């Protein structure tokens, strides 16, 4: 069955997932992660996309972005995917696509779901068993959002992040406290189903999810 057309709305954050071809690794070395983050920063700027959260896993990536131009996300992912794939092929001496077809995406209505989605993204390494705590994983936005250093200078906090406190210190402390509560199974299912069906998260509330995919 063909995938439905993507729903993209200006000002509404979009949760994007892109996987390695045949679930193969798309990051092989320390430098690969750095190159991807550098290209993400460059192309997010040129495409007019604000990056709120991300995580680079071994064989897939998650990005949470906002934009004013509905063409922004597709322009971002097109340039990012092509240029990173070209870089990796050249470095490894191979050919072919690094990525599994087109990316998946899901709208994230902000007031209710923004921080649920950010926690989902930044907790991905914990769920995958790569680390015990989210602050131990280097290739995500958590440490920057939580004020723990390791900044890659590509994040643009959402307006709701600014409401977490009256000072930068308060905001970062409040953000860290969000992670004291685990995501529920219902929230996990809702996000996974939203990505698989490419529907806004609010449409997935109370709906039974499809079987969980690995490495998501």
C-alpha cells in the first residue's frame, strides 16, 4: 500500500526519522557523527528550519524541527541526505544510497506533545541499551538542552522551552526534571504509530498501535 502524502504545517514542529538502507549503519566513526551534525546545522539554516532536538543512532536519526515555509523540511532532508551519503561513500570507497528511501515524519502539536516528543528522541539511546542515562550519550541534543555542555551550536529552542523558567539556568533545570518521569507505554505507542502512519500525534491518541519496530 502506498504511503500517504506528508502533512506539513508552518509553525507546527515535525518529528522526522530517517533510516539506514536495509537497516545498515550510517555512522561508522567519530568523524561521521561530526560531519552529519555540521551538515545538519548548515542545511537547517539555509532551509529555514529550527532544530529543537535530535539523536544520531547507529543506523537511523531522529530530528525535531519547526519551520515557516512548508518546503523547508523536504529541502533540509534532501540536501542533508544527499551530501552526507556522498561524503560517506567517498570515505568508505563504496556507492549507493546510505538511506532507506524517503524519510518518515509526524506533526507534533506543541502544547501537549512537544516535550513528550523531545523526551522520546533524547531517550532513544537509553531504550536501545546503549547507555544507562541520556546524559551519557554524546550524539543527541539532550546535554545541550539540559545545560550539561557538549554543545554543537545547532539548536533553536522552541517557544515552550522558553516558558520553563525566567532564566537560562531555571529553564535547563526544569528541562532536566522532565526526564524524572518515564514515558508511558501509551505515549511510546502513540509516537511510533504517528510516525508509521504519518499522522499528527493528536490523531493517534487512544488508537491501537502497530507492532513496535526495532531501533525506533
